[in-house]
């Protein structure tokens, strides 16, 4: 359904409008014969072109017809310093010549050691222990199991429940899905999931007129406080995405919520799990989002940008007291006997070390602050559009909320798939935007230029205008 397509000629990528360029077609057909893609209703590809990519460089992806797409979403939030980044390429290549992989139990290697040391140096003080896994969901599983297991090991066996925020997302495996709260991904599997306590999100899109972000977040904390007061004896941990609920429509809240949550978790003896899988590594303006509230979680989950978007790797960082609760004679059976075959993969660790080296050598956060200011200024021009209810920003994340009635914040029905119109328009114009529901967002690699921001915002404007003109 493209109600507003008036057939006006497009200047760029014109031959992609109604499907797929001949150079891409053969690959797309071979793909669709056997591949089942993530987070996709495969039937959509009867009308939606599947885009085979032959190479990437900087913020750009290039298909087999030689058309370029600006990767405005960092390939699902993983890329930090551009595709085919020379420094990360060199680090992975050098590691490949030495050691591709080795069992990580009983054996170790330099890239993992160096990465653990580097992470401990830059993480909030007190997070001195690194447990590696190979994707974000696995890191969340590790943190949940560790918290539960910690309380067992110290004799507090009643503490076995988890508290989560509404609209939160922590991954797709059953434990991670259980502690998340995006209905679209969760509802069907509910019979398989552990029971959790869900507290309303401090999401500031829902603040009252005239209410500040901080006031709203503070007010929303009251329900968390009550939940902890009532159930602390049976709660192992609270899990949150600090500052931005990314998969939950890029909804944002004020750092004061994290400050209050840390204080309350201390008071009630409950762990705090910070899932910075999406927001870590400079996304929100600081290296880690928790820094903006000056807090240290008990478990910090990292993945996505950890390897600069190169290879799957994740890590759970925790404290000496947690580590100590598992450190005992083998026969006490207190150890954390969790493993993945590719835990601590050397190639992935080498990519991660190179990524952290870039943060060390270059003023990434300073440059991002300037880029974020420019991106925010340009994006806020879209607030003038009749169906834009809000443009919100936290660092290198900007989200534009489309609404049927922008003033009353009345959403478009999800069945209309307005975001998909924007996605199509973006492909035609050479920008990879991948709206979540009614929310168009920018989360570009940090190597984007001002000219590229202009293109990205301009294409988003056109997409939103076309998607909302009826
Ligand atoms: C992406 C994401 C995950 C899951 O990571 P995967 O590597 O996709 O399993 C977990 N939590 C948050 C906040 C995420 O954005």
C-alpha cells in the first residue's frame, strides 16, 4: 500500500523503484530459495526487494548493481567506525594469521586478556571481572543466571525473580525474551517463559504536557520503589536498558531514574543488571550510558558495538563480590558452569581490542558530540511536519515519532505499516532506514560526515512526507 505515490520521477536509484535491479536478481532468487531471514515475514519479499550487498566502506553499502545505501542504522546498531575500517581490518587479519580459535576453558590467548584489561580500564569502576559469550542474548542469559546463582551461593535461595521495565528488550532466547517486554516478539512464546515482575517504563514520550523528562522519570520511579519494597526478598535483580529502550521504539528517559534505581537496589539488596548491548560504546554520548547517572551496575552486558560491528562477541562484566561467591572448592558445586563453543573467540577479541584502541587514540566522544549536535539540529527541522509528534535525541541516537494525530500523540494503527513506506522510500533514495513501527530513527556509524547527515535527514523527510500524506 503506497497511497501517496504520485508516480513523480525519482532522480536517484530510479530503476530500483518497482523491485530489483537485474544484477541483484539472481542472488536474491537463490537466497529466497533456501534462506530464512531474521525478524522477517518472508512473504513480504514477494513485493519488497531483498538487497544483496557486495561490499561496504565507511557508512556505505554497495549492491551488485553498484548502487550505494547509506547505513543509517549501523547494520542493526553494531557498526561504530564504518564498514571495512582499516585499523580493525588489519587487527583481524593479523590475528587470523596467528590463531583463529581455541577452547577457552583451561586455555587462554592474548586478545581475550588484552580485551578484559581494556574493558576493566574503561568500564565503571568496580567492574573487574569479564565473562565472555558470543551474542547479546547470551550475555543477558549469563547475567540472569549469574544473579540467580549468586543468591543461591550466598544462601538467599528465595531471591529468584527478576524485575523488568515495560517496553524493554533484552534479546530473543527464552530467558532474555522473558525479561524483555516487547509484545510483538514475546506474546506467542509466553507459555514457555519464566514469570517476571514488570514495572511501567519511565518512557518520557508519555510525560504530561509541561512535565520535564526528569520530573516524569522521577514520578515513574515510585512504582519501582513500591515493587522493590514489597518483593525484595524474592527478587534477584532488576534489568534495564540505560537511557534508551532501543528496540522499544527508541523511547528515552532521564538519567535520574538510574540514580534512584541504583540507590534502591542497594537499599533492598537487589542486583542491578545494565543491558548496554545497544547503548554502550559511545552511543548515548558517554562511553557507557550508566556514566550519565554516575552509577555502577552489578552486571554490565555488552555486545553489538563491542567488536566495532565485525564479529559476534559479548561480555558480562561484574564485581569482585559476585566473582567471590562462585570461587570455592570444586566439590561445593558453586562454579558457574556455563559455556559457549565460541566463547572468547580470538578474531572477535582482536576486533574488539582494535575498536577500544580507536577510542583510546582518537577523540571519538568529542567528535560525536559535534556530530550529534548537527544531526539533532537537522532532525529537529522535521518537527514541523504535520504527522511528526516528537523528535528526541540522546547522543548519537535520534528518533522521529510519526503519529496520526501528532498533537494528541495518537499513533497510526500498526497494520498500516507506515514505517515500511519510509523504508522503501529510503532504499529508492539510497539510505538504509529501518523504522521500528511508527518511529524513524538515525543511529549511524560515528564516521558519518555532515554532508551524509544532510542526505540521511533529507531522505527521511521525504519518506515521512510520503508515508503520512493521507
Ligand atoms: C540487540 C539487543 C540484545 C540482543 O543481542 P543479540 O546479539 O541480537 O542477541 C539485547 N539487549 C539489547 C538492549 C539489544 O539491543
